[in-house]
C-alpha cells in the first residue's frame, strides 16, 4: 500500500498486546493478541523487515500471493512496508519476527522480495514455527539467529540448486562449532570465519546435516555436560557454566527438553548403572528428543574424517 502513513513503527513495534517476547542477536520475537477493532488499526509504516506468523483468527493483508483458506498464514514485510493489515472482527493472535535494521541490511539480498508477500512453502512455515518455539522456550543466541537467517534465505528463488556433497568450507564450520561451542557465536561471525554469506551458511548447514548450527552447538554442550556429569563430582552450576549454558537453570531446561530428565537425575542414573556417562547408551524410546542428535554428530564427524 502506498501513500502517506499516519504512524511510523520502530523495529519490533506492532499493534496487539504482548504475551511473550524474546530478543537476541538482533532478532526480536513476540507473541501478540489483537486488541482493537479493524477500523481502529490505522495505516502505518514499519521501519524493520519482519515476518507475521498467524496463530489464530482471519488475517487481512495487502501482501501478494495469499494462499488457500486452509493453508497457514505467514507474511514477509520488507523494511519500509506501509499497510493497514489487521484481523477480521479484531480477533486473532500472531507471532511477530522482527530483524534489527543493521542485521537486516547485512542479510537481505537482491533476490529477497521488495514487497510484502505471503510465504506458502511448507519448509518456510516449519522454520517460522521453530522460531516461535524459541520464543516460548526462551531459546536465544545462535539458534534463534540461524533460524531467522534460514527463513530469509528460503525466499531466495535464485538459489534452487542443491549440491550433493558438502562444500569444503563446511568442514571448517564444523570444526569451529565443535571447538567453540561454549562461546555465544553469531551466524555473521561463523560465516566471516569460513568466508561465506550468512544465509548461504545457514541453508547449506541444514541441507547437509539436517540441523541448524545452533542445534549442533547445543548438542555439543549436552554431550560435554553428560561427560562431566558421569566422570566428575563438579557442582551442577559449575558444569553448566563450563559447557556454555547461561546458568544451572538453563542447563536443567535443556536436559528436560532433550533427555526427559534433569542433570541431577542423569548423574544418578549413570551412577546407579555403574557406568560413566560417556558409556551410557541413550535409549531412543526413552529420550526421543535426543534421538536425532547423535546421528547429526556422527554424520558431521564422518564428513570431517573424509575431508582430512
């Protein structure tokens, strides 16, 4: 929509009451509830590039390419979008995924849409749901940033060819994540280290290893914590910090999500079985959330050995 805007929204500013929010590495995610009638939503301009993932209600948008009525709603709005998007009857909910203008400038390429657009790809919706999950689970840092970069890259229609074998620079990426998992790295720092664009890095990493760089780093933290829980008597808080978790509470949440039990429970289980943690066989039925992580690591290490 063109014309003079009545309102100018700063990055991360949207209509609707905020239920959840998370900001990290230049990405802001918030879950919001529509709180005003359609006629009360004035024409406005957004300074930031952002995505809208609708989780409830009938969303009215000026974006191009609206999907069928039974398909999920995900909209990309480039920087400077002027519109009056709103919910029919003023009832609805959505996740807003906003990029800091400096970060967006570094990531948005020439092939990214220059106008508002509905994103209809199943993979695009899946990535957006993962980002929403980061907000709900308070997962920040590299994981959130990498997913957002992936979502941006999914709109690059010029990058359709898929290489059958991993490019050589992925070896350096894996080594970096394997050795520096404790650090709060950013996608830009990793990409700069291996000499590729951040979007290309994020897309290639998932294509070849079926996980995001942040997920691989999280696996390394879990792997190291498991080792220390089994062979040392270090306090849980000390193990958490040494493995790159924000604190003991953060480590406990990650363990509960991926292993189904807290770190202390894992330590007791390893002790009861009389085995070191690194020798403990993880039952994929008992710990379904962690079942795929060892396969990612095995595939990554197999490729690393092949390239040496």
